[in-house]
C-alpha cells in the first residue's frame, strides 16, 4: 500500500516536470503565444525579408507590440507579403514605416515599426506602404568584395597608363 502511494507521487512529480520542460521549450522557441488580447491585422510588402519567420516579434521602441502572423509571396509584384498581428491597445498612425531589423549582429530578425505623424490610425486589413527590407549579411559581404576587386582592377589599369 505504501509503495503504490509513493509511485503515484513520483509519477505526478515526473508529469509536472515534463509539462514544465515542454512549456519552457515552446516559450523559448517562440512557438507559444499566451496572448488573449484583441488583435488587428496589417499587411506589408518587402523586397527581401531575409530570415524573418512567422511568430517573429513586431517591436516599437523596443516593446513587443505584435507578431508576424504569415509570410507569403505576391505573384504580381514579386515581393514578400508579410501579415502582422498587432495588439489592439497599440494604435499606430497610417503613415508608419516598417523595417526588418536584427537583434545584435547575428541574432534573430524582427519587424520594427516607426510611428508616423498622421491623424488616422492603422485598422484591421490596412496595408503599410513604407517598408525597408532586411540587410542580408551575405549581400553586404559580396558588395564589399566586389568593390575591392573593382578597385584592384582599376588600380592596375591606371598604374599601366602612368
């Protein structure tokens, strides 16, 4: 009798531990969103979203004000279409601009929103037209290398002309 009572308590303790580990893993991977506030959806188009993923944060002044809900491709404009789920308590002007930013040098990407000056605010279903694409590290490195190669090519040609 005493042994089965201990087995029940040990089993209960193990189950609680597994549930806590699962909760922490989902929270750390940004896959668990326990937000029960009302939201509104806004769309934006970007030329390049880099490594932006669904469930990425939308931040303004460092505060999370929403999440990336969906990422798709627009066949007519050949741009990435990003749907943002914004918390209803944060109202941004219609002329706000969106940027894809990176946390730190090689951190995860998020959408930064800079408020505009319009009297009208974004509403459900609106599209933000002022966007700035992600800076892709590989593209920047390629540009630097290309410029160095072009300078070396020009230096050799100008040295031969002297």
